[in-house]
C-alpha cells in the first residue's frame, strides 16, 4: 500500500519527512496541503487529518502520525535505515533531532517565513534580527561539530542529518549563506549527492512560484 504524506513544498518540516521517505525507498506519494489558503486551520482538516492543524502528516493504512521526527522514526522502524547502529548512536541521533527542532529548524522556519511570506511592510525587522542572531549560534555549533566528519552521527546518513538539513536547501533568503559555513556547506553537498536526493520544490507539490 502506498503511504501518503500530507505536505507542501514550502515546509521544511515536511521536507524532512519527505526526504526520509524518498531516500528510504518506501512507496509513498505526496498529498498537497494548501497551507497558505488556510487548509490546516479548517475543521475538516483537523477532524480528518491532524487535530493539531499541522503538516506533515503520514498515513500508512490504519497508522497515522504527524511531526517530522515521529515520521522519520517510523521510516526507521519500517526499513532499519537512518536510526544508527548502536545504542549510543540511536540516542545521539535523537539528541540532534531534538536540538534541531528546538534550536535550528524552529527559528530558521520562522525567520524564513517572516522574511519571504509576509508583505514587506509587515516584516518585523527587530524580530528577524534577533532570530538571525540565534541562528548564527546554531550554525556555529553545527559547523564546529561537522569538523572532520562526513555526517552528524556515525558513518552514514541518519535522521540527525535529515532533520538538521530541513530548511538549509531552500533558495529564499533568511540570513544563511552556505559559503560562510564551510563544514555545513560540504555536508549539504555530500547529502545532495546521495542517490535519490531531491530539492524541496522537486520533491513536494507547492512553491512560491505557484502563488506568484
């Protein structure tokens, strides 16, 4: 049975789940969520898809879950991939996924939204500047961790990589220049050279160009 991922191309959290599914080799298909026209806030979406009013959501037969980290964990359960080889690696991967959700993706996603998806006169300059300062600290940490490493944990792609990369491939400006972070840049290049990798707007339906 083909799994369905409710998602939209602009969503870095959806991308984390979609990329895990795509690289895993599982049979899946994207289902477009019209986030920018309010679909996730409708009673129908909250009743039938996700009571939290969020995307992504994975549906596999009778199984359903939201949150990118939970979807990645399900992919690992189904395939044995991306979850680490040892007990220490499994917990180190979880540690980085939680760090990403709290320190990197949450701030990057908000900053990118404020800078690109709000009308120019509604963009809060002070909030954006504050967030970019927080992001610089996160990039510093990740760049330092990747010194001498190919991957965040262990010797291959894990959910730590698939989580932390979620917003870093998007073309819209939000204060992240790969050239300033050479270890992050090399890591993103390495991941993008993996067979099956696709950029967010090639992997999921929905992009700013569709609303232009």
